[in-house]
C-alpha cells in the first residue's frame, strides 16, 4: 500500500471493512492508519471511497457526502 509497516495492519483492516460494506468502521481504520503514518496517501483513498458508500446504490449522492469524499481525495 505504500504505508509504513506500523500502519499496514490498520490499512489492511480498513480495506477488509470497505469490501464488507462497513463504511463507518472502514473510515475509522483508515483514520487510524493516518495516525500511524500521516504520509500514507492510500488511506485518504480509502476514506474517499468509503464516503461514497454502497457502489451498487442508485441515485445521486447528497452534496455533503460527496464533499467529504472530495476532501479526502484532495488530502491524498
């Protein structure tokens, strides 16, 4: 992932949670990754993708939800 060894376990946990549609806990794991390694850009990607929510959900996402994801992309 390009993250430090100390941050790798929480990053991997975040990816597992993201793929299990557990978006809130995934965001928390990616935030923990950033506390362990502030330079881990992939953690910002994880937050942005988690903010998107269910990729199979139909309809337009609310503006605040999209803004949170966009903010994470910009930090990454």
